[in-house]
C-alpha cells in the first residue's frame, strides 16, 4: 500500500513556537567599554514592508558603544551629523573683478545658417524663407546663468547581515571607531559616488532568524508537504475509465520537484549555513548639489529653454566655501549668488560635510533676428553655443506641423 501524504504533515523547521525563546546574547557581556565619540544617529523614517523575508528581530542586534541609535536593517539608515556641524564656516575670498562680461551678436551668415538648419529639421518646413530672407536687425541679449555647486559627504549607519562562512568576527575585541573617523577613499570632486564599509569591531555571529539556525526553510512550491496534487488525475488517484493513475500510482499526489520530496529547501537568508554575520554598515554618499539662476533680459525669449544649451564661461571660482560673486553688471546675478551661497550653507552644513564649492557664471548668447520675407515682418531667436533656433511665426510651413 502506498502512503498518502497530506499537507497537514508539517516540518518543524523554520517555525518558532510561542514557548520558544532565542537568546542572541550581548556583544560585551559584563563589561563597561567607552563609547565612540560622535553624534547620535538621526533615524530615517521606516517604510512598511510588503512581503519578502521577515526582518531580523530587534534582539538580534547588540548594543554597541557609540552606536546605540543605529537603525534596523532596511530602514534607510540613520544619518549622522558631522562632528563640526553647527560651527560657522569661514567665508571664501572674493574673486578678482572681471573686466569683460559681454560678447558680440552673431553674424548674418551664422543667423541664416541656423534658420536653414532649423527648417531642414522639420518635415513640413520649406527652407526657401530662410535662404531668401532679408535681415532688418540683429540684436544681442546677454543672458547669464549663475550656477552654484556644493559637493557634500554624508554618512549613515544601519545594521546589516550576510551568510556566515568563516569571515572575521571582531565584536569582542575593542570599541568601534566613531563613524566620521573611519577613513574612506574620496571620489573625484563634484561627482556623485557611494561607498559601503563594515564598521570595525561590530561583527558577531548569530543564528539565522529566517530558519532559526537550521539552514532549511519549508518549500514554497508545496508549502512544506513534499508532495503536490497529481496533475494527471487531479488528485483522485483514478483516471478516466476507473483505472488507477499510473503517474501517481493511485495516491493522487506526486513528489514536489522544487524540494525533491523533502518539503525543505536551503535557506536563502543564510545560504543554508544556519548562521549570519551581523554587523553595522556605514554608507557614505558624496553628492554634487546644484542650483541655477538665469537672468531674464525681457527679450521675449522663453527663458526656460536656456537649460537645454551651453554658453561661454566668463567666471569660475572654486573654494572650500566660496564668497558670493560681486561686481557683476547684472544685480540680479549678484543677488542670486548671495542668496544661493547662504541657502546651501543652511541646507547642507547641519547634516553633511561640505568638501568644496564651485560657482560659475555662463554667458548664454541669445540673438533676436528680425527679417522680412515676401513683404512681411518676422522674428526668431538664435540661442546657446549650439545655435539653436526658436520661432513662433516661421513662414511657409504646413498646417499639420506644430512648433517644438
């Protein structure tokens, strides 16, 4: 007689019963070690988890001197203010005054070529107006873009774990270093980067919380039964005609192909090892924070289009903390520089370490071209170093075309 398996038969692997207790111990039992010097972590908001592995229990994480407020794993990390947060930063030195801020308007040939190229890029535009137009005026409108870049470093900590396979365990040696003391390889200035570091003297070995140290978890395909309903006879054990099902030998069930009939699989969390290396992870983020301001010369040109082009850099100043650009002929640019420098310091200094700042002023060439074609007057703009064209009234275009 063949045994008939039922899903009521459950393996005890991976199940924590109410009367079970799992003690993870203390990292420094019976000892009073000095804490690492630093600021308490500011915990990031925790997002609810939806599905997936169960998060490690709080008892799994030891109390580490200097890292008492470390965030649980997967919480996004607790951001740590730098040691000198709140102290005033020394202002930079004023840059030398510039003597030339302007560039001349483009030539008629350049303006014409730009319009011809623009018309050629439109499927329904004729290049005839661009080739035969007669210019009446070319008017330069110097438009300036001020850009402030603040390159910052931020650090955050959270608990992490990985399958234990003999890695060094150093949690019982000495107090860990403070997070802002740990050295890191800085990237190229003004380029975003991220680095993760295991904080020394925080790694310990714990039983895996997913499989309770067994290295095995119930198979998800058969929910731990080891067998599944026979697909040939739909679990009846009998085929059409009253014959016994040869596929399942009349039992109505077949061995699960996911676990080979055992009902168990290797635990994904600990890779079947049954143990985890638990440690505090330091994440370092370098970020280039950028803000722009573009002066509007009231020329009728939509200033939002400036963001898509480049210009000629007429002023570049790089310092630890820049001094707002002064002596600029457009007061709006000077005011924007002062406002943004103050704003960046207030925004980033309390939570990040400011490594360097760079302020740039670009002159974006914009030429307003007025011309006549077939006794009618028209205008268009040529802008940016790329000589892009913007126009609302180009002649000789089909009604099916739209202005882009």
